[in-house]
């Protein structure tokens, strides 16, 4: 799976729509290079770091830093 396919898989989760983080239209047009939605940036960071082989603890730490 490519990074963009992984991103689409994560953001297509019903919880993302239910909580109103993204609309179906936003999800349909979203690309990996888009960086205007914070939750998308978090998913992208997690995907990138996982592909780089970073530990779950390190990924969690980096996501927490990004949130603060």
C-alpha cells in the first residue's frame, strides 16, 4: 500500500466523519501533499514514522508533541 492509500484508509474511518473532522467531499479530494487539516497531518506523521521503522513509543511521543 502506498502512503496515500494508507492515509485514505485511515481517514475513511466512520469515526472521522461522525466526529466532523472531515466531510466526505474533503476525504474524496484529499491528497498526500495536502497539509491544511491537523488530523490529516497527524496521520501522515504516524504513517511516515512507521515506514521509517520508528517504535510505537517514539511515534506516540512525536504525535503528542505535534498536538501541543
